[in-house]
């Protein structure tokens, strides 16, 4: 399964959700690949720590190669590195993605990621794609390449208003490029169960018939510790309540 984690709003937990669900997949024995398309590289640093800045060529170099004509084309595996955890691999991000964006868009390389992932189908059981907080070339490439879309949601009115436009953008990609893409669900993140606003906001989404997934992921300082240590929650504290929520969410997706 190829999944993209997408929201045009920043700070909603795309990288955290991507890496934690991917880490659980790998721990379950699934051959798992994370593709980081956000120039900020948060998923890359989460999985590799300080080595993210010095690792082998990644997503930017892959896309850069597509700008140079070759009968054979790039070998996608050349841009993937192992993480410290068994069965979990990464195509890392770098600031070069920003520099390449205009060239890739003007040369219409929008299907190259999809073609690369089709090439890798026999090598990976699960692919998770982290995207930048914008509907740009990289996000569209990911939506075209994916089979499923997860939408992080952080329970405020700005996120709710952005959600409707986001769903329209996904529907446009479905109609024009990827009819097989499904919105697998909305992942409620940073949920505060004792606060009335998050409860009311999420219930309104459910009442509108939107695919809100359970469980809701609680707010926790533990996840900030996991960022600092570059250890997904399943490896940092398998018995933590947030870890168990991630596991339950992962099981609900399968």
C-alpha cells in the first residue's frame, strides 16, 4: 500500500504521523519505505537524526536525475538508505528540493514518482510519503503516486476551514490523474479530551459524514522527546499511551 500524509496547513503533525505509523509497519515485519518530500526534512531527521544531513542522495537527487534524459532513467533504489530499524528505509529530503521545484514543474515531471514506486512494488510492502505544507509539485506527485491519503487534523477552526479546500484538491487529483486514490481518513492529532472545543469540532466533522479515524492521537510531551532523540514512539516507549494509540490507528488502517 502506498499512502500519502497530506495537509496544506503546517504544524499539524504530518511528519510525526508518517514516521510513527511507518515504524510500526516495519516492526510488524513489513518492508517499509518513507519518502520525505518536504524540504524542511523533518521526517528525515526523525528517522536518521544528525545523519540526515550527510546521508546518501535522496529525493532531490532522484528528481534532479529525471531532468536529464536517459534511456534507462534513474534507479530508484540508489536514492534510498536504511534507517537504524530493521525493514525501515528512507528516501531523505534536502533543501535542494526547493531549488528544483520550478524546473520540475515546468518540465512536467509529475508522474516520475509514481513510475518509481511502481518499479519498487516488489521490494516494499508499505510506502509512506510525507509532503510539504503546500499544494505544489511534490504534493501533487505524491497524490498521483499514492493509493491512499491520510489527512492530519489538529482540532482548530483554521484547520477545519482548510480541510474543505484540501478535500476539493484531492478530488481534483482523483478526477484528473489518479482515479484509484482514496481518502482513507482524517487523523485527529494533538487531541485534548478534556477540552470542549476539540470534542465539538471533531463531532461536527463526523456529523458531516467525513471519514474521521479512531483513535484520536492525544497531545503529549513524550512525542517531543522522541523527536529530539530521533526515535519513533514504538522504539522509545512501546507502552506509552500515545504509542498504543498509534498502534491502534495502524491496526485500523489495515
